[in-house]
C-alpha cells in the first residue's frame, strides 16, 4: 500500500493537472514549471556538481565525496524528450551516484520540438564516447534513465551494439517510456490514477520527437528492437502507472531473447515517484537500484578474478 506522503502528493498533482486538460500551457512554460517545482530537490550532502559544455549540448559532472575512481554513471533524464534537465534530476542522479561511489555524467541532451530525433540519441552517444575518451572502461560504466531517459538508455545500447562498440556493465530503467506508439493497455487502464503524465500529451510529444520517422523504429521505441546481447537490466515500475505495460512487455521480450532482467514493481504509485526523495517508496527504490548496481560490479569482479 502506498504511503500517506505519496497519496497526499498524488492527490495534489492530480488536482493540479485537471485545469491543464482544458488549456495546456506552452512547452516553455511547462519546462519552467518543472524547473521551479524541483528547486527544493537538492543534491545529497557531500555531492558537488560542475557544469561542462559539449559542442551541441551541456552536461553536469556530479562528484560524491568518496568515489571508486574507475566507476562512472551516465544518467539520462526523463521528460518525454521535451522537458527536464540536469537541474530537475540532479538530486535523484546524485543519490544513485553517491550510493555506488561513482562520479556521474548527467547530460542536458537537446529536446523536441526544437531538436527532434535523433538529437537526443546523438547527444547520448557523444556522452558515452566522451567517457571512453576519458579512459573509462565500458565494464565500469552504468547507464541509467527514467521515463524517456529509460527508453533512451536502451536505444543508446542498440546503437552502440550496431556500431560494434563495447556495451556498459548494466543499465537501470525507471518507469521507462519504451513504446512511442502508445499501444500499452495501461495507458487507458491507469489514466485516472496517473493523471499527471497525461498532461504531457504523450502522443503529440512522441510525434514531435519522431518528426518524419516511424514511431516503431527501435531507436525511438526500444520495445520493438532486438534486445539480444544487452547487458543486465534493472526495470522498476508501478502497476498503477500509465507506462506500466511498456515495462511488462519489454521485460517479457528481453527475457525471451536471453537478456538478464530484474523487474521490481510497486502498487499504487504515480509516474516519476523516484523524483520525490522524501517518500519512503522513493528511498526504497533508490536503495534497490544501488544494490543492483553494486551486485553487478561484484559479479564482474568475481568473473575477472576467476578468469
């Protein structure tokens, strides 16, 4: 059962979303609203950040006080490929980075509608390549992302594999957006429970991001891709989310293709519950993410020692 803190937040967000059904604010206003609403989501104590600039996008390095230097986390934020930034996700990414004792590269990839596909994917690929140029071994890299960032994390690995680049140690998908065609049953079944996500006009935003490309392209909708040979994946989702069936279908297909997938579910939670760090469900989810990644590092070290 969801906590009281969660249910109060859920009621507030659902009430906030109702007027927006009649007149949705312009995208730049939604971006500002999200930035403002996450002002209090600060970095954990002992984690600092530094902004950096790539040719076409910006990013931040998050630096926990104590790190294992060879480890690194590449975090891809959510927001339907339209909203979100390092500012909105700095607290969440910082908690994961601190928990696994790794620096984190949190990128501000270019967004639709100004920059449609493949801009976000190209920026993610560039960021991964930047980590390799800095000397990180792929087997020390973890890729994580929430919502659209979760889909982007898988699309990035498809592209890395297709270009015969070495894949990361593992990946973590938080309530991932994996099907831009919007065919999951939970989109309608959970619409009344998870109203805030509907505000983001998923289908219109999907078309903004895809532009003239087929929505079933696996680099847009990783659910329809070939998942063979992907490294271990953790998927977390709530059975009450609009995107829940993106996760269930992805997990089922990945397992059939021989991918090692751990699927963790919750009941009654809203999309993006991970972002609200004061809730017990968010703390529990982040603790499980940290355990999964630490276990992946431990299994890798064990294999190296026995080789």
